[in-house]
C-alpha cells in the first residue's frame, strides 16, 4: 500500500463520522452543535472538580495531624467545590441561552 492509502484507511478507522456526513441541508444548526460541545466541556470540568474533591479528601485523611497538610487539603477542597459550582452555573447559563436561541 502507498502512504496516502494508509492515511485514508487510518482516517476511515479513526474518524468514521467524516464518511457518514450527509448533505449540507441535513446539517444541524450551529446552536445545537455549540451546545453539544459546551455541554461536553462542562461535563469534563465537572468530573475534574469531583476528582479534585476526592483527592482533597484523601489528602485530609492522610494528613496525620499535620496542620499545614490539613490546611492545604481544605483549600484544595474549597477550590474543587468552587469549580463544580462554576461548572454547574455555566451549564445552566448554556441551557438558558440555547433555549432562547432555539
């Protein structure tokens, strides 16, 4: 096989949605696409925030009475909770704007 054939087959395997694209009049509106992308990003940020809370809790439990380590864990937990609240607020904002545009 030649190099361009390998790249084409690799593209078909890795990105099958490119081949399955329909006519342009069947495309989704831009607002729907952007809402899906923003929802995905906010889901990722929320998951990172929850993972941060778990790490902060582990840090607090393993502090062993060390005041500096406990203070660091409390700050990390507070930052994670703040991040989750911001992500949820952003999600509500995105849903509201999407409802207004559609």
